[in-house]
C-alpha cells in the first residue's frame, strides 16, 4: 500500500480518483458516473463508502446528484474554481481551530 494513502479515508481516495479523472479529461461536464452499486462492486467497498465519496464531490460542486437518474459531472459554478483547477481533497481535521 502506498504510504501516502495510509491515513487517508477510503472515501476521500475514491473522491480524489474521480477528481483526477475529471482533471485528465476522461470525464467531462454532463457525463454520468456509474451507479453506486456498480462502483461499490468494482472497487470492493460498501455503497455507504461510495455515497460518502459522492457526497463529498457534490459538496465541492463537482457533481450533481439526481434521485433516480444518477450522478453527473457539474458545470463549473460562476466565481468558483473550474474543474480543471480543482484540488484533490485532503483529510483534514474538521472543526478544529489553530490556537
């Protein structure tokens, strides 16, 4: 296992993999991602892990999720970083402030 991924949660690793596919042009605006079930089976992880990864991408504005239709690569929002400049997600400690 890659030493840099040891402490990174699996859902973040999956989300980063999707971000890399967007940045490389493999996925573009409007493309539909595979279903949660398909992703979970292919990656041998639970659907909950896939849901967390997709929720993280949705919160970042990189995908839109539509019930019954699937998850789609979003158009960049006005005033936000474009998809090609999106930074990979990191595993920070949310809610802690520097003292």
